[in-house]
């Protein structure tokens, strides 16, 4: 406190020795000046008009324009599990661009032979990150809306909405994805 008083006294003594003009310049440094705004005339034309808005689609999922690949439909028809990883942006594009060269396996379900997509070519569902999981379930819900009834769509929408709002998505995503995968495996679409 003493060194502060001494420093302040020295500063005041030096300030008092300045000419009145220099003192005014020094004082102006400590007094904030009101900022002046440029005079901009008001914009006379309305830039956005709600009457000209076009309704957007049900979602912003542009990769859904590819549609759901027939390999996924085949899994559904055979009553097999469709992992959510098949619905990510990258895998949707991969299925449509490389589908002809992807490995398929022959399986027999209830006496009927199917050539189904070999899922070992895709990443494990449990290894998805939160962003991939969200984009995949959005596409999955769009697909469910197209192929299922309203109660089915509502049930899965509620499932994903509830999980997405849980703090565990940020804190412990692994628990969320494990629960989600187990739920999907127990309630495979048929």
C-alpha cells in the first residue's frame, strides 16, 4: 500500500508539471469518448418476406435422396437385423456407389435362400460416434416413416428423442449406444 501511495504521488507530481495542453491530452486518455455511429439510411426494401418461403422437406437429409439401398430392404425382408451403421451418410453413399462390388452371403431363413449383404464389411455399430449415430438414426426414422405405420414411427422417434436428450450422450455415449443396439436387436423390424 505504501509503494502504491508513493507511485501515485510521483505520478501526480509529474502530471502537475505538465503544461495545461499536455494535461488535457493526458486526461483525454482516461475519459472514454462516446462512439459515433455512421449515419446509415434505413433500408427501404424488405429483404425477406415470409409469404415467399417455400416449405422445406421433412428433413435436411440430402443423402436420403439416394433412397434406401435394396440390400437393406433385403435384410428387412429376410427378418435380419439392420445395423444403424448402414444408415450413416458415408455408408449410404458407399452402398449406392460400390454396392455391385460388396460381398454378399447366402443364408437360409425358414427354408428360403437369401443373398444378403455381409455386414462384416462395415464398422461395428458400437464404434459409432455421436454425430454418426444421430445422422444414421435420422435417416432410419425417415425410412421407418416410408415403410412402417405411424405407431412404429412414433415409437422409434420417441426412443431416439429420449436417448438424444440424455446427458449421457455427452458424458457416456458408450452406454447410450449399447442400450440403443440392444433395443434394436430385440425389436428388429419384421
